[in-house]
């Protein structure tokens, strides 16, 4: 039985890979466009980007790439500022890409968000990407007013340590003034899962393009996506018996029992 203390109060969404499959045809393309603008002959192809995604955060990912693949760049005297400015350009490209509406929300995301709002469940975001990118994605998919539907948005550099560190989830929980046991996190990646689990959050995984083969030990369930009544999810792994084929308020509440 769910006691009142453990009744579902809030759902904390990751963004990239969870709300929308933004990495391969969103962030990756924006990075490459910024490299071009900076006259760099760097090209992050689909396979290379899979390796680079192990590092969360765009600026951190660029630095990792430099250290591993183009170490001569380390001699730049103003390297940190240069990375910041390269990354700002990348963010601009990502925002323009979102404006074209080319990246839709994943199955079930809009339906679940609308239902949780009706049920008066708090909504929050805990992501490594920048606030500009979160805003651009929400605007292009759910409309500008949807930004206000989220009680808390934790994004980018608001905490010094990015996922898999628990900091971003802990920051969001502090802002919500809720305990981890009153919430559920929805994630798509191993780094995201580690971050949420380290903040003690029960975590549901919906695998995405780049993450389907990752290790999701510790998740309450691993699904193909959130599903829709007319397009059920595929169950990849679950700690409990799932009695529905799409994720809704009742399904999430059941996960807290
Ligand atoms: C997303 C990230 C981000 C994006 C790029 O991880 O790691 O770095 O790839 O966005 P998560 P920025 O889904 O776990 O939040 O360039 O704005 O960092
Ligand atoms: Mg993600």
C-alpha cells in the first residue's frame, strides 16, 4: 500500500534522449555546424558521437575530444574561454534547429505531461544541457506556455558537477522541497540513471537511440518508450509486474509501492 508520505508528488524528467531523441540529429549536428563556423576540420560522425556521449555536458565533451583526438589544441592560451565561445555558437545552432520543429517529442511524452498536470502532480526537469536548449525544445514541441508548466527546471551549469553526479537531481529535489521517495525520475541513459540513483530516486528508463545497450541495473523498469494506448511500449526489464502497456499516472504511482 502506498502511504501518504510516499504518494507520488512529482515527476523529474531528463531532456536529451528522454523527452526527445535530440542527440544524433540535434546536438551532434549543432556541434558540427559550430566547428565549421570556427574553421575547424572536426567532424563528429554518428559512431564517434556515441563514444563522446559518455562525457555529459557539451563543453566537457569538447574538452574530452580535444584531449583524446586533437591534443595540439591544448596549447591554446585561452582554451577555456575558447571552448565556452565555441559551445555558445553550438547552442545557437541547436536553438535554430529546434525552431524548425525537426525533432518531435518521443511517444507518450506529451500525453503523460498533460495527464500529470491534470492530476496536480508537480513536473520538473533535471538535465545536463543548457536552459536555452530546454526552452527551445519545449517551445517547439509543446508551445511557449509549457515552460511554465514545470515547477523546477535544473539545467546546465546550475550545479558544478554534471551527471553521473547526483547534484542536478539533488538540486531539483531541494527546490521542490520533496524527498526522493515522493518522486520518480525518467531517464534514458546510464549516466542519467547513476545520477538519479545516487540521489535515491526511483528511476524509470525509456531507452533511446544511443543508449539501448547500456547497463540499467537499479532502474525500477526499462521500457522502449512511454507508450501510447494505441502504441504500447515494449518491456525490456522490470522489477515489478507491469499491468499496463503505456505509462500514465496510475502506472507511475504503482512503481512507488
Ligand atoms: C545530455 C548531455 C548534453 C547534450 C548536449 O545528457 O550530455 O551535454 O548532449 O547539450 P542528459 P549541451 O540527457 O543526461 O542530460 O551542449 O548543452 O551540454
Ligand atoms: Mg538523457
